[in-house]
C-alpha cells in the first residue's frame, strides 16, 4: 500500500449557524491548515498515488480567500463538514485533518475506501 500526505494552508472566512448563541455565528476568518491523506495499492501511469500539485490546486482554487458559506453553500461550514467535503473531492483520499488554530483540529476518516 502506498500512503500520501499533503499539507495545504488556506485563508478563508465562515460563519456558523448553530442551535445555541455563539460568537462563531459572526463572519470571521482562519488560516486553515489542511492535511489530506491518500492511499492506494497501485500507482497511476505516472508512478503516483495522486499528484501533490493536483491536490493543492483543487483545494486552493475552490476555498482559498473565499467565504466558505458561499462556496460550500450546501453544508454548514464547520471544520468537521469541511474535512468530509474535502475528502470527497480528492481521489484515493481516506482522511482529512482540518485545523482552525493550533488548539482546534478535527479529522474525518472514511470507514473504507
Ligand atoms: Zn471559525
């Protein structure tokens, strides 16, 4: 099995609609640290699991310097939902870690590939 780990940093804003009162419902930003984990038993014709550059481009093009409530309008953009959404975008991805700050981090992992 081949394992790949790609770290990406983006800047983006969000506001959260929760069922309790919170400062997070006001629009605010983070410098998000995202780690994408992929695995595959076989390599593509280029000898790769997934090209690092393609992973970065896919995430940065869609999310960097964006309002996540607008670009991910189908989800409530919590770190948990963002991690799952990213995992679904990347071929061979089985896990995504999303860090809002050094102290706040979540991971999403698929049960199986
Ligand atoms: Zn936030």
